[in-house]
């Protein structure tokens, strides 16, 4: 046990925790994005999907607990690694030419904060209904429409999805590298899998606020 804790607290241990918790998040967003596309099949399909997710409440709460633990572990490892890196180099490099530096890599921290803010709002809005004036339990089709037809909320969703795409592009690649699933390459920016994950997830999510704004869905109540 103490060897496990020592590993978890080491720099590579923290990077492994960040990678594994990030991969759990990627699995979740892939599933959630696919489920959201049922919006195009209508109110009945979305209702049945919400009921299906609640087939076994103990299982649903177990999945929620794993997701929450993954988010907390991801934030804690990111924070601890950032603090250690700062402590190791309190004065910045006079000149720094990173071999691989992308906008996605540079915006990981603030993009992550934006995503966290989005998730808190999103849960209040579509799971608890606290910020959604027409919220009804087990009616995600109408709940999504009433939420996203507010232009400011739709724009917030679009900004969060852009941030999610960038976070996934860098994060998916970084986790594959940490876990040794991707080898060092002479072309470090040729990240086919990371690009595919980012485009499929962010692109799939973005369709819903855009379709709502352009009137593709009509509320049924
Ligand atoms: C256009 C984008 C999105 C739409 C339309 C959407 C829609 C929804 C809806 C309708 C629910 C409630 C489902 C139910 O209670 O049956 C929900 C829950 C949730 N969403 Fe999203 N979502 C979107 C994007 C995201 C993103 C990007 C994330 C995370 C990065 C996310 C994380 C969650 C979580 C954690 C829940 C709670 C799941 C649970 O009840 O255990 N969503 N979403």
C-alpha cells in the first residue's frame, strides 16, 4: 500500500493518474456525445435513453462516483504537477524554444478551468434543472431545446466545446505518450488518433447547439 502511495505521489505516478483519469473522461464524452445525437430521432428516443440510463440506479451511482473520482484526480494531479514544476524553476527561462508547442498545449490550464465551469453549469441546467426555466425530469429532448435556444447559453456551449476539442487534442496525445501507447515520433504534430478524438467529440457535441439555434428541433410541450 505504501509503495502504491509513494508511486502515486511521484512525478511519473501523477502523470499516470492524469493520463488514466483523462482516458476515463474521453470514454465518457464519446458515449455522451453519441447519446446526444438521439436528439435527431426526437423526443421519444431521448426519453427512452434517459430511462435506459436509469435501469439500475446503483449502477448509475457507481458510474457517477467513478466519473467524479476521475475528475477530482485529474484536477489534483494537474495542480500538483504545475506546483512542482514552478517550484523546480521559480525563474523562467531567458530564452525558450520548445520542440513541440501548440495553442492547445498552451491553453490546457485555462481551457480546463473553462471546462470545469461549463460542467458545473451544465449539471445545474440539464441534470438538476436549477437554471432551466422549463425543466422537466426525464424529458431531456425539451430540456435541451429550452436551454440551448437561449443564444448566450448556446454561445457558452460553443466556446466550451471549442475548448474541449483543444483539451482533447493535446490531452489524448499526452496521455498516450505517458502510458507508452504512442512512441516518440520525428513528426510530433502528426497525431492522427488525437485529432480524430478531438474532431469527433467536439464536432459531435457542437452540432446540437447549432441545430437548436438554427431551429432544427421543435419543442413538444
Ligand atoms: C451540446 C452538448 C451537450 C448536450 C446537449 C448535453 C446534454 C445533456 C443532458 C440532456 C444531460 C441530462 C441527461 C439525463 O439526466 O438523462 C446531461 C448530463 C450530463 N452531461 Fe451533458 N451535454 C452536452 C455536453 C457535455 C459535455 C461536453 C460534458 C463533459 C465534458 C457533459 C457532461 C455531462 C455530465 C457529467 C452529465 C451528468 C450525467 C449523470 O447524470 O450522471 N455534457 N448532458
